[in-house]
């Protein structure tokens, strides 16, 4: 069998909540151009990410990486901070 190389999404965002055990909520902001008018506007999206040792706190900028589903709505793992 051949091994397939999988490109996992890596996103950078700010931790907005660390109240859950082994989970942090990360807010990722990005700028997108409007289809018709071309004006750029900001889109914020929140992702729940796995934090095994509860080491990341609110306000830190972290890098999260896509992974297998860990729970119902947790599909990312924190891989480091910026």
C-alpha cells in the first residue's frame, strides 16, 4: 500500500476561552473580498481545539492543526503558540 500525504489545515488565532478541560476555544479572523463590490471585510470563526495539558490561556496567539474528530465539535489540536 502507498502512503498518502495529507495536507492538514493550519490556522492562527487567539484563545478566547479555556474554561473546558483539555479544550480551548480559538477565534480565527480572516479578511475576504466581497464578490460584487470588492471591498474587504473581516470574518471571525471560533474553533474548539484539543489542549492536552491545559497550558494555553486566554489572550495567547496559538496555531491549531486539523485532526481526526476528537469529539462532536472538536476537530483541531493546538500545536504551538506564536
